[in-house]
């Protein structure tokens, strides 16, 4: 019998000997509570029934999105209203640990061997394991073999292919990449030797060393700039646009992850072309191959749970099994973290995994939240013709300022949204714009700002400390929906954000006239 099951069985036996009927006493509030997304919830409900049958402990599964689960655990957990187990992306681990919100786990050698080493690494933080992974993923280069018979070895070769294609009329582009998207552009940055954060001697991240404007980071930015400036790569490209370029034959290559696997197969069959999924190119004078980010999803145990033993038993002896991990994989979408899972149903899993052999775990630290907005903004600016060095230098300044601000404990409240351009910012949805910072005139935690806006339909929310790490939307919800604002004529609008209590109230003088 497994060690965890043995311990739990002894606990139940002691309860019965003392005259307590554990199964009969267990009410809904005494159940093992799991927060899971809608896709995983049905499988966990079935597994919970098996757990209850064996131990008499009910399992209740509540559907909640990954992002919402992360935020709500930090709110509901300390109040004793959170889950015992929840599904989490690996890059939330650092934030959880910093807030004392999850418990570490220990796997013996035999248990650890059931997982890929890279997936366990994703959930390892400060030398401890904090979750049971079930999926891992990374992006790769997707290539139309009919147009590009052999994968390019370097990004310089990619540029040469595009020049050749345009000269010969083969296709509009050899390669397209999602515009202003740090995640999808990172293999280019890493190929030239750029990075996000440097490393300390103990392997931890040195957040004072931001590598987007390092020698390699700037070389990658200059390559991107040249591609855009010379018309060799189109701007304003998102996931669907990149895929459309590829499937129409207008672009020979793009980057994506395993979540596009079935769409790639279907498009190739419909279009009558062969495709290949390859490692990302390297760069002359840089790395042999480009390293994508690796990411993962898994199960963590709430530190606020009073059923830590039961939760650990559920994860180690019911979740961490080939049968259950196979069921999750069969739902589709992401390669499994469990080595014994049969992935042959998806022909692209092995290729995506191979492309991620040198993947870099996305930093699971709170400071990563300061990177996305500033870096995305710099990449967008480069696509629009801004000087690459200036764009990256500006991004690094914004990131460093945001990190220092977060470490200082200060609160900077910024009105962000589609109205920022009209309110004096260089662009919209920019949490670092000084022009739309709200002020706390009375020192009571209520921030206000008044702006004259032209007629139009807008959306907005509130960002804290010039980054998206902490933001509030409709009904004051963290990471909540955008708030709509419609103006029939030019209007002076006053916005208010009450940061003084747990409930973050957001109002404006149009939607909420006094």
C-alpha cells in the first residue's frame, strides 16, 4: 500500500475506533474542495468519486479559470473559504510562495521518475517542489515543407529566404511572427543571446539584470527591425493572422504551440501540403538554436487548507497515475508531463517536445509580471519603425522602475484603456503612462483623476504600479472585465478608484453620476 494511503487509512481507523463516523460526519463544508477549469473539472469529479468510495471523504469540484483561481486563492484562502487543491500555471508559483499560499510537496525517487524532469523543474522554486505537473508546452517553428524543404539553421537564413521568395514571387513572406508578443518572439531574442533576467550564482534570477537590452537582446531587436523596415515581415499579426498567412501559402513558416496541433493537421490535409515542426533557428554569432519558453500546468495544495494530508494523498495516489494523466492528455491541447502517457494520438507531440529540448522555464517569479507590458510595447514600436535600441532601452527602464516600485511598497494607480491616447498617452492600454496616473489627494486611499475625452466608445480598467501584475476591472474584480464608457459628446470625466479596503470600487462620473 502506498505510504500516503497507509497514513490516511490509519487516520480513518483511529477516527472509527474513537466512535466517530468520518463518512457520516462529512458534510459539504468538510469535503475536499478542488478548483479546476471547465475542461478538467469533469475528470476530477469522476476521480473524486473514486476517492470518496475508498476513504469516505467527499470531493467537490468547482469550475474556475486558472487566472481567477490564482487571484481568488489569495483573497479567499486567508478567510478560510478557498480550496484545498487547485490547478495552476507554473508561473504563478513564485507569487503563491511569496504570499505563503501553497504547500511544498515531496516525491520519492520512484514517484519523481514518473514525470519528465523538465516538468518538475517548472514547479520547483527556491529548491522545493510546489506542484504536481500534468502538462508542459513550448512553441516551435512550423514549416510548409513544399515551400521550405529544409529547416533554416539561423534567423539570417530566414531573412535570406524571404528576400528570395519576394524576388521570385514564391510567397509574400518566408516567416511571420506575432507582433508585440514577447512570448512568441522570445526564441529570436534567445537565439541572439538575449534574455529576460540574469542568474545569480545559486541559480536564482537576478531581477536587477534585465537582458532585453543586452548585446544579444539588441541584436535580436535589430534583426526584427530590419525585417519590418525592409518589408520582409508584416506588422499587426496575431495568432489567427499568422495561421491564416501560413494556411493560405502567403507565408512559409510561423511559430506556435501544441494548442494549434489539430488545426495544423487539418489545414495541411485541406491544402494538400506537407508540414514539419522544427526547433527554432539559431543566429550567426549567437546560439546554435533559439530557446523558447517552456510552461506547464499542474495541481497545487493551498497552504490555507486544513486537509493537507487528504489533499496530498489525492494528488500522489489518484492524480499522479497513468490512467488519469492519460485521460487529461486525451482531452487534447498539451503534451503530458507524465512519461508513461501514450501520446501517439497526436502526431505532433514528439516534434513539439523535441523543439523544446533546450527550452527555458518561464520565470515563475512575481517580477515577471513587470516584463510583459513593457516588452510587448517595445516589440510593437519596433514593428512600427521605432529605433530598436531606443525601444528596448525604454522597455528595460520601465521594467526596472516597476520592480523598484513594487519592492518599495508604494502604490501607483493608473487609468488604462482605449481612452489613454485621447488623455495624453503615446498609446492605449499602457500601465506605465504617466499622463493617466490617478492621485490620492487626501491620503485616504481614494485615487481620482479628471480627463477631457472626445465623443466615442471606450473601455478601461485600473493598473497598479505601472504593470499588469495587479489590475482591477468591472465591479472592482482583480483581473476583471473591462469597464465600458460611452460619450455622446466631448466630456470631462472624473474617474475614482477606492484602494482603501478589500473591495476595490471603480467609478466614473458618467456611468456613476453623483
